[in-house]
């Protein structure tokens, strides 16, 4: 019966042929199928690949904590940084991870405000990625202070032992507020989105413990329309709050550099350039995670090739903005007439770290330009490989900005060359372990696709569509 | 004998439940609700719900956040322990802005969520509907109308008839 009505709708619809909206869920899956499919990832037996992946990730995470333990016990001297490069891999890793988080918020908040309904299949996983990336990011500034047991006091607006309050003229303190607000609001937004799906998990639960655990966090959600009305308004407002938040976070991170006097840092282009780079790197990471997961978890009907293609377009757009920013930096370095600035940029491209600069250019500027071709955007293997290059390139961008600017500034007598130690390298590699551990736990215990939201964008959910039960073609 | 909480009527499609909601509203019921697996577009209008008040919580939270940020920075750097740094003024709304901006968003977000939970009277972990086996499908693919016995218009036979005529194929009483 439903299929008869469907074909009628397709031929008699007012949309001209060839311009019909592409379905967001393929193969006309039913509402129940969506909850069954997504919940089965959590309810079903642990997939074979999960344990090896988890053990490797958890070991890497353990290695990171061991390295941090060594750092705390010995001192920051175990890292390669020293004058003149007082910031090196620590802050590079911080900016790298915090940037990755930005794609999650862009997908969950900005695409929501722009009514991009395709976001529903990917927003949950992307928001989880945001949280875990922010957790990884937070570790580096926390441990780079040396005596980390005092860090909570230094970071919070509390007076120190001399009764002196923090100094709010410093962008480093703005950064503390930006990043902690970002982490908190992302968590809240993610949790609010989870509530209806936790109720689904509660109602499907077969064991008492699951029913209790999911039920506790579902807060007693019953899908009441009086509740949905307030819920949807709150969700919209949170999206509206997260949008200026995500744009401000990387702007403020860029102030850490831009407000200083270091050649190569002291530029007004930094805030928009950092935000574009953050979204670029974040989408790279979303693609790296979701392309294998959609196959491993059999989510091809929910995370479709079209989703991948659209994300590829975002990567292309933001990658081009980043490329423009690189060019504009060079132009201003020459046009501004400041010899120190000009030297800093010549040194980037042709100095001792030339390899880092050209890795950055090839990964961030050249690589994403391949996405102009639809054939490449829709080829999952190609997109996956390019997404990894994007991740690598964006790490190099932060390294280029931080280390190359610092290693040769105004005083040639104090120039130096930074090389990482094994502790630097293992801590950074370990942070990927922590990120993957958290993500693997997330996908086994929580619905990694927003079930209620995906249901809401199917034709069966529309009371004015024949599949949603509407009588007759017109109304 | 346990008291009856209300009557639930099950529907298969959003269009059916919306038509039934219009009928229930027209009949003049007050203590009733529609339960759906996802927010159904147009249901607020069909039920006659007003625009949600969550925005007021957000607004008050945001104003509180911004004000506390500005006051905190002014008190700490310009009143309680005055230190001149880099020849900059002890207080200026310009350098205090980024932190106050973040606190605006932080406080507004908390206020939005707690406001939403307050308006919805959540968390509510013990509810008659949560104990009903059939009703568990509301988070899967079924749609329900629930009319409470506390409604003045409620009558065991007449209300059931109304829901039957609205097209429900399954109607049952829910115990308190």
C-alpha cells in the first residue's frame, strides 16, 4: 500500500523531474529500522575488530599518561623545548586538537541554524569527536605548566598565595575561559541531543541494569509533545549560542599569538584564518573517523556517499580559505615593509624548517583542491586518504606558526633550532590513543547516530507526506 | 485496586495522530498530550500550544553571565589588588570583553537547559506511562495520545469513543 502511494507521489509531485530532493536515508528505511540499526551497534555482540582497536588505543593512552608522569616527576626539561622556542609541540598539539573539535560544533550548531538536514546522520558522532578532541587538547596546556597540581589554581579566577588575582589583560586567560566554556557547552549540547535517544535505549533495554542506567540519564523522557516544544526551542537556542561560541574559541586561541609582538604572530588575519583552519581540520577528522565506521557498523544507508561528498565540499571551501590566508600573510609581510616580519616569512619557506612549511602547503593547499572533481569527492578511498593528509597538514600548520616564528625572532644571538625528544613524540602519539579509546567506548555504549533526529528527516515523519499518513496528494 | 492515570490511544503515522490531536483539542480537553518518537512538524499548532518560554531563561542567563564577567574582572584587577601591567588601564570593557562574552554563553547555556528541564518538570524517573509495556514503542515508531483522568471532560466511555472515532486501533487504560 505504502509503495503504491509512494510512486504516485513521485510522479504527481509538483517538483520537476530530476530536481526531486534526494532522500537522506537510503532504501526507504522505516522509522523502526533506524532505531534498530543504530541501537544494534550498542546492543549487539562486540564486533571482532573492536577489541584489538580498543587495546591498541588504550595502550597508547596509557603510554601518554606514563610520559606525563615522567614529565611531572622530572620537569618540562624532558621535552625538547627551550629558549628561544618556549612553546613547541605542547601548544602545537593543543591548537591541533582544539581545532579538530570545531567541526563537531559546526555540524551540530551552524548547519542546524542553516537548516542543513543532512547533518542529522553525522552530528552525534561529530559532537562526540569534539568532546574527546577538547579533552586531548586540554591536557597539553595543563601539563606544560610544570607543576600541574597548581594548574587549577592558576587557571581559575582565584588569588594566588600572595593574594594577587589573575591578570585579565592577557589573552592566555581569555583562552582559559574560551576553552573551558567550549568544553562545557559542547558537553551540554551533546547531552541534550542524547536525551530522546537514551529514552529509546531505555525502552529497548532487556537487562535491568541497562534499563536503569539509560533510564537515569534519559531523565524520564516520554516523547511528550509539550516537552518536545520546549526541547526544540532549547535546542535552537543552544545552537544559536554555540555558533558565536565556536567562532570565538579559535579566534581567542589565535589571540594567544596575534596579541604578542613576535614576527609571524602579530597579524590581524589570525582569527578568521584560525577558524577556517579549525573547521578544515575538524572535517578532515570527521571523514577519517566516519568513512571506516559507516562500513564497519553497516551504516551505509544513514551516512551516505552524499554525506561524504558534502563534507568534501566543506573541506574544499575551508581549505581554499586557508590557502588564501597563507598567501595573504606573505603579501602583507612584504607590503607591510617590516623587515623582521618579512624575514620571518622568508625563514618559514626557505629556512631550516622549510620541510615543515612545504608539508603544510602540499597537505592543506594542494591536496583539498582535488575535491573540485566529483569523481574524487564520491570515491571513499580517495576522500579517506585526503582526509588524513588534511590532518597531517593542519598539525604542520600549527608547528610552522609556533616553532618557526619562535626559533628566530628579533635577536640573532639567541636564535636556535628546536628538535623534539622521544617524550614529545610519545605524548603526542599517545593523545591519539586517548582520543580513539574514548571514541570506541562512545560507539559501544551510546547511539552514535541521532536516532530521533534522523527519523525526523524521513518522509514518513512528515504528516503532509503520503508516507507520513497524509490522505490524498494535496492539502 | 489501583487508580487509573489515563487512557492512551496508539496511532501508526504522524498524520493520523495529528488529526486525532485536532479532534481532542476541539473536544475541549485540557490535561492531555501527544507522544511521538521525534518532534512532529505542526503538532504544536494542532495541539494549540503557545510559543515556548525557554528563551526568557536564556536571556536572563546571558545577561547574568555578561554582568558577572565584567564585575569579576573589574573587582579583581581594579579594586581588590590593583597592579598596573604594561601601562594598560586597571579596567577597560575592551580587555574584559572576551571573558565576559564567554561567560554570557556559558551562563545562557546552563540557563537554557535548566529552564527547559524546569518547564518540562524533568527529571521525572517515575511516571505511570514509563511502566506501560505498550507505551515503550513511543521511542521506536508509534504515536500516542494520552488523556489524563484528572481532566474534567474525562469519561471512561465517551473519551474512548472519541479516540476510536479518531482512528486509533489500540486503546488502553494506564494505571497510576
